[in-house]
C-alpha cells in the first residue's frame, strides 16, 4: 500500500499516536485514500497517465483528507465511503493547484517544476479538467447522492472565488469584506466541505454537520491568511514553491489591504509605486514591500486575524463530545497556523 504523506500531518500524526492510538488509524485511512485516488486516476493511458503520475507528487499536506477522517471519527466512526470522499476533495484540490500554477505563471511546486512549466499551459489546463472530472466520477459511487450535489455546489464556489480574484487584480481599493468573500469561496469552501462530509457520512445529525462545516470554514480562512503571509515572508526552499506571486499578479491579500488602509499619504504613494514595479517583474522590490508592511504593523495584523478565525473554528467544536478525534481536530487547527510551507 502507498505510504501516506506526512509533510503536513506529521505533527498531527505524532500527537495521534498519543491519543488512543489514532495515529495508526489515520495513517491507514490516508493510505487508503491515496489508493482510491490512484485507482481512479490511473485508468488513463499514454501521455495522460504520465501527467497524472507526475501530478500525484503535488500531494503534500493532505489537510482535506485528514479532515474528512477526523470529522468522521469525531462523529461516530468511519466507513469505506470516507476514503472515497477524502479522495474526491483531494483530487479537486490537486486540480485547483494545477490551474493556479497556470494563472500565476508558476514554475515551482513541491520543490519541482510545475506541469505548465514542463508541458505548457494547454496540457495543464486540460489535466486540471481531467482531475475535476475524475473527482465527480468517483463521487458518483457514494450512495448518498446529496454528497454529489454538495461537491458540485462547492466546486462552483471555488470557481466563483477564482473569478472574483481575477476581477479584482490590481484593485488597490479592495474592501476587506470582498477579500474575505474571495478566500471563503476559493479556499475555505473546500476545507469546510471536507469536514462536513466526514460528519455527514458518519451519520451525524444536522446540527453537528453544520458545526463541523463551520469548523472547516473558519479553519480554511485562517489557512489562506497564513498562505498569504508565507507568500510575503516565507523562504522558498522551505515553502517549496514560487513566492511573491500574489504581488506579481496584483492580488490584494490581507497584509497589503491592511497596509494601504493604514499608511499615510506618503507611504501609500510609495507602496503603490512598489506594487506597480512588482507587477512588471521587478522582484528586487519585494524586500522593500516587506519593510513597508512591517512599518504599518500589517504582518502582525494578518497574523492576529488568522488567530481570530482559528479561535472561531475551535469554538465550533464545543458541541461535540470529548474524544481523541475532537482533540486532534484542535491540534490540526493549531498546526495550520504554525506551518511554514
């Protein structure tokens, strides 16, 4: 059986070993999830199979499958359909990574070349479509067809979020509410779905399903804010992908929005000049941009916002019975905020 990735889950799995032996359970379920994905994706032949085999290396954090299984464990137990649901949300996530790399002209992902860098944008776009189609084909094997409806709804939200972000490129007056609307759709919705499906497939009542969906949503927002910060202050050898792409592509993220709203007239004019130069590929100005953000406390403000959303996520779990799995959901949330990649 394929070994489950541990890049993100390592600390969580280590803690799981201390909580009723859940480490072994999680490792087995993540490995089963990978097997389900490979069985679905490797039905192709020829060059498609080569592309699929390459994109499988994009699996890293496995946050969404981990959420499916932990939510299921916290709500009564796991079934083989949890492996399918976990594979569905992870396959959709892989598709978004492939498409994002095209949109960002990214060349590095997971410390290796991206599909678009190796094979061109056309192949990358069609591969992303193939992954989404595979996810829906796999989802159709789940008996409860309301699951497929939810997956379809959330996939539409993902696309809406990306289109909204495209619409607001170089929008230096982007309102905070619109920023949150974007990341709620393009990132948090799929993480929320993972937690929701884990609870739903375990037979949880509607209130509990809503609580887990809320947990995933707030966690997803905190996760994206942390991602925004890493794009600005992370180290590329550690993060393992191209950094500074948000600035290069004119994407307004929380630290930049906070800075532009709190800078004085002189600082704002200087920053707008920096953003203009960065949009034209002058990467040497990134250090100046980071200094400007630090001067207005915008890096710290974004960290605090991530913490506030994470606290909301953890509050969503209060109605759940105490269990090792519930404790691990707490730990997973904390790991999302501590991560450096």
